C-alpha cells in the first residue's frame, strides 16, 4: 500500500516539528542567567543583612540600581550592536557641567541650560558614531579618545570658567524647582520612597525592549552585531544603526547628568571616570556578549539590580565596602560563564 499524505497534513506535521517548547524558549532568553543570579544575591543578603528587607532599604537599592541602569540600557543595546562606548561615564558629567555652567554664566532659566546640554550631549554621541562609521577604527579606540578629551575638557573648562573644580550652585535660579521635579524628585509608593530615576529607568527598559523585539531598528541592531558585512549585504543601514545607538547612549547620559546636577545643585568636574566599565559590567551580567549580536534590555536591568543589591547589601551587612569590587568581579566572571553555557546548550538542542 503506497499512500501519500495530503500536502496540508505534511505542512501541519512540519509546523509541529518546528514548534519550540516553552522550556527551550526560556533557556534561550539572554537574561536567564542574570535572573538566577539576582535571586541568589537577594536571598543571600536577606539572610546575612538584617536591614536588607526594610522598605527604606528597598528604596535605596532601587535608587542605586536605577542610577546605573539608566546608562546600562543604551550600553547594552550598543553592545548587542557589536560596539562599545568608553566615554559614557564622563559624558554624564559633561552633560551636567554644560547645564550648570551655561545656566549660571548666561543667567538664564535653568531649562535653557538643560536644552543646550541635550544638544551638546547628542553632538558628542553623533561624533562618536560618525567617526566610527567613517574611519572603520575600533570603537574601543574612538571612544577611548573621546573619554580622554572629555575628561580634560570637563576639568579644564570648569577651572577656566569658575576658577575651581566644581560649578557654582544654581539652586536659586528660575526653573530649578520644576527641573528638580523632573530629574531628581522623590515619590512615595506603597510606603516606599522612590527616586524619580526609578521611573526613568523602567521607562527606558520598556522602550528599549520594544525597540529590540518589535521594530525594524531592533532587527538591524541584532544584524549589525552578528556581522556588519553580512548585514550590509542584505540591505541593513549599518552606519545609521551605529550612529543611532551612540545617540541613544548620549540621550541617556543627558538624563543621568541632569539627575546628578539637580540632586546636588553643583557638579564636580572629575566625576564619572570609571563608571563606563560598570555600565558594561551590568550589561554583560545581564546576558550581553562581548562579541555582539546577543543580549536584552531586560537583562541589563537585572544586571543593574544585582549591582544595587550588592553595593547596598554589603553596607547593610556591615562589611568592609572594599569587598564590593571583589563581588562585582566574581559576578562578572560567573555571569559570563553561565551565559556561555546556556547559549551552548540552546545551540546544541536546535
């Protein structure tokens, strides 16, 4: 008997064979390892630190996570696109300095300084992206140069204009209360005091996740990170994608810079150095690969949360804070190994 199955039945069988189980989908998520790590860190400090579970402690942990997470989101997208930005940390300080000094020197409404700062910060991001696309130099070299230039400008111009290494206070200027409400206010939710940066952070994570998973630009990011030449061959605008990613880093640096300014009224010109590495660490802990093409915005948020829990958990446990960098390095190595193991397991089952 030589019976042939109908074509629609064969199509149904093929579709069933290609269907991915929920477990495989879960294992394929880049943030899986960081979620396991976050749960372990939470349980650990809940046991060893008496004040860790207090509502006030929760607000402190979320604040620490949000100030890092705001920048970890665009840095994660940039790493998915296969690039780095070593100038991100000092760019936050540059953004705050421009807002403060322009407002003070021009005796203008602080919102004018905020607007000028946005344009200048986006200009730096566009410069990084443009030089990268035109020269084809590694982003490590280009942004390292930008890091050094911004570090010198922050210190040199601040001393030249103010005579010191910090800006003058702008707390008594017009527009300061409204700007502080937008960038540095405190909200009470369920008895927990939350800084507005937590809302900025969650909003950016939501937008970035939507871009990655629901837009053409998100597909371009993954394609460029997976292989720029192959992406270019299928019509992906590689240069525009890279410039857009650097503009995203600059925009979030502007948000972080305004929070820094309106939280403390003045800005120290030497701040921000070294923070770019912490942003990268949070993204890697969250599942981003150094080689690009893999990661998620949610993972970067979990990585930032791990940072917040660890930095504050050590304080609540009354340990020597010098141990923080040890735990941060250990988490980076463990997360990288776990993410690599998970990815190999997923690829092996395809």
